């Protein structure tokens, strides 16, 4: 093989090795002190004669018959005495109401709010959440999604942390389910790049400087005082990613928020199909990149390089190096084989904790390049939707989003 191919391939493999060393360092540093919600369990039971504060759980639900029974059951099993559970059924046309009504008949803590319309200037989920907040009587308001399942101790642990650290907002990164092949391939990659955009340690900083406001809409626990102070969901009525918008409102008001890892206390089955996955993550990435098409394209290019080009270059260098060694060409074979193998090992070492963090099986790492392609395409599609003003369907409505410029 001519040097024209050998040495450029070695240089690319060496660059990929250095890049993944830097990524691995960042991953291990980020996860070295995992902010887990389980720490709240050490603060129980609640001290004082007044007992725990009342919590209202608010669940906006739009056609959720696939998951709503499991959600209702888990919420009713919470080991927390002062609890109110409000389901806001938002323009449901399936069997969601019948399922929730059965739970309400069995448990007087369950409240049903039916909604059949959404104002034009509101995002559907925001409006449903606001309707739930209007009837809530709790000292804390906990907004969650219908596709989540709570560990029985989750509410108590979360309230304990909120009170102990004087947090206006507690949010949790859920442990995801991986029942489908495409979930195991694409979900960890999507989560990895969302965390890269919004590092956990920056989202939970007490000081204002360099804080990066972030929250996960699957679990938003507000003190009622802070929810009212920032204007509630009405203040972010047009946002498709209301969780980050609310976290930014807390930040602007100099409040304190904490983002924690679920460690199995909160599980979520986000999407039923690959198409739903694409639509959901497109919405997430569009808002995470602040509706800026150039940012979406830059991030897509970064994903394609790190997740596709680097592994291909390393695999090609390894194969070529092995062929050299078989032919007895040590000068080319040893450096190619060594650098490529080291690069693949470092990449795997960086990805294993990420996959563990998301709850995905480690063996799914073999699909990392395919997952990178899927996620990069989602970002590029989002950039195209913004640029060409294509409507984005979500929760029974279509939204035409206005792109922003850098």
C-alpha cells in the first residue's frame, strides 16, 4: 500500500485517538461526582412536627392510553402522605380518560381536569400544565409526563433535597427504557449530545456565573413560591421546550435549581416508534440550539465526525495495520495497529459510562456510528424545518417556528 494512503490514515487515526482521549477525560470528570437523587433518601424521614409539605403532581396527558395505567399506578404507590395527583387530559381521543377515571374512582387523591381546546398562542403541553397548576393546592408542584414511572420513594427524596438545599426547582434525568433495537442504538447518542449542550454540573451551580440553565420536563419539582414568582407556565406559553425555558426563568430571577440523575428512581419510556423518536428529539434539539439552524448544522457535523468518521478511520487503520503485519511490514504495521487499537479502546472506555448513565446495555456501543447518523440527520432535518418554515407536529398540533440568527 503506497505511503500516500498509509501516513494520512495514520495521521487521521492519531487525531481520532487524541480527540477521544479528550472526550473520555471530560466524561470521567463529569461523572466523577454523580449528583444522584438517591441522596435525598439519606435526608428522610422529614424532621419537625408539621410533617412533609403537600405536593401536587400534575400530569399533562394527550392520548396516552399506552402508558397511563402504569403512570397512575406508580404515582398512587408513592410513600408520601401529603399528596394530590392531577391529570390534565388534553384533547384526548383515545381511552386515556377511561383508564384515569378508574383510578380516580379508587383513590380520592386523583383529580381529573378535562381540556378540549388550546389557545393559538400557547404550546399544548404548557397550557395543560397551567390548567393543572390552577387547581393545585400543594406547597410543591411536580410536573411530570405520562410515560414516566416513579419509584415509591421518589417524591419524598426529591422534596427532601429541595428543602435541604433551598432549591426553587429540582429536575431529574430519567433512566430510559430500551425495549426496541432503535432505542438501544440512537437513544444513548441523543442523550450524550444533549448533556454535552447542557452539562449537569453547570446546570446545578449555585453561583450565577457560567451557569447553564437546564431542566428535564419529565420531572420538574417547583416550590409554589418560585413557580408563582417566575410566572409559571404562562411565562413560557409559546415554548415547545418549556422545561429549559422555565429553568432560564429561575436563572434570570437568581433562583437556585438542581439537576439530578435518577439512578433508577424515575424511568421513562419516551417514544413508541422510531418516527416518534425523530419528531421528539427534533423538537428538543431545535430548542436546545435556540432555534438557530447554523448551530444545528455545526452540531450535526461534529456528531458525524466523532461518531462516524473517527470510528471508520480507526477501523480502516487497524485493518491495514494488521495486513502489514501479516506481510511482515513492521514499519507501517506497528504504528497503524497500535494507534488504531488504542483509539478504539479509548472510545469504548469513554462510551461505556455514558451508556451506563443512560441505562443502555454496553453491547449497544457497537451501534454507535448508526446512532450518530440518526441523531445527526435529526439535527439537519430540524435545521431544514426552521430554514424552510416547515411545520413541526407535536401533541396534536403543528407549529411553524421562527429561526434565529447567530
